[in-house]
C-alpha cells in the first residue's frame, strides 16, 4: 500500500530522515517506534504529503505522490484519515460538527444521511452521548476518540495515527489502542501508527519498525522486537539510560 524509496529530509544542518526505505502492507497495522524528537512525525508528514522530501520517492499503490501536482495529490489524500497528536479538533465546532466537517466537504449527502453517518462514527468510538459538547468540554482521551471518529468518517483506505496516546493516562491509553484495533477489524484499511509507546503499540501491531538516527534500524513482528538482542531496540524497550541511544 505504501512504499518509501531513499527518502531524505533535512532541516538546516539536521538530517532527520537519512535515506528511509520501507514497505507497508495493505490491510496491516504497522507501527513506527522511536524516541521523542527522532523524526517519526516528520516521517508521517511525508507519507501524508503535507511536506515534500528533499529527495526520494513515496508511493501510494505505486503512484509517486512526491511528483504530483496539488490537485492530483488532493485526490490521493482523500483516501487518507489522520488522527493527530492533540486530535486537531475545531474548537468552535461541536463534536458532531467536527465529525461531519470532512463528510460535508467531500461527500454529497442529504442532511439525514449525514446525521446518520456522524452518529455511526461517534457510536464506534463511544462518543454519541457527547455529540453536542465542544472540544473545550472534553478530556484528552475524549478528544482523541472524536479525532478517531473524524479520521474514519470518509471510510479511508489508509489511516495515519501520530502519537495516538500521548499525554493520556494508562487506562485511557488502553482504551484508545482497543478502539484502534476494533475499528481496524471492521474495515480493510491500512493503519500506520507512529509512537514511542512500545508496550501499547506491540499489542495491536502486525509489524513494527524502529526509527533511529534517521534510518529504519529494524523491521520485525512484535514478538521478534521483544526478543531482539539489538542494543538499540533492547535499550528502547527496557528504557535503560545506558546504550547507543543518547540521553538528551
């Protein structure tokens, strides 16, 4: 579904992505792990097409989005759903209006059909009873759940999750991961997560990739990641202060 070929991205003198090449399988849940500030969010912005790499190619089903002009790229991006770190909700819109926004923009539905779709998506994430509230009235976990409902509103082929559990308590983290797994089972979409929450990500992922020093240093199943003797992976999983990953 997604393939990156030798993708480079620098900001000034900082080489954030250093020749990234990877493949993400159709219908899978793939998680890219790595330390905070290590380039995971930059990587996902390249895949979504929010930024262009300095060099390299990014293929969505063999179409290189790097070479696309804005109108063509926008057509491809309509196949994407995105859950950003903070939910990225519109504070001036209610919960139901936030979920309805992309549907109203991209689909020609009657008011009744629109309301039914919004209700369906909110029910999937257990937020129907809060549909008249505004983002400022919601907890962090509730905002993430509404963001997930909005990300799924257009029935996307690919859903991207940028640190979906950051800032949440362990119980709410577990709820978000359970919702991600449950919604994935209900559709054939490809899910791509970036996270530094290794334990939660391993529970739901088909494949895990480790981003370190701008490169994919490992690509394996969750079981293989857990049993790995690679010093980078071992240090990241155990949270040790000693090892090749510097403490900043």
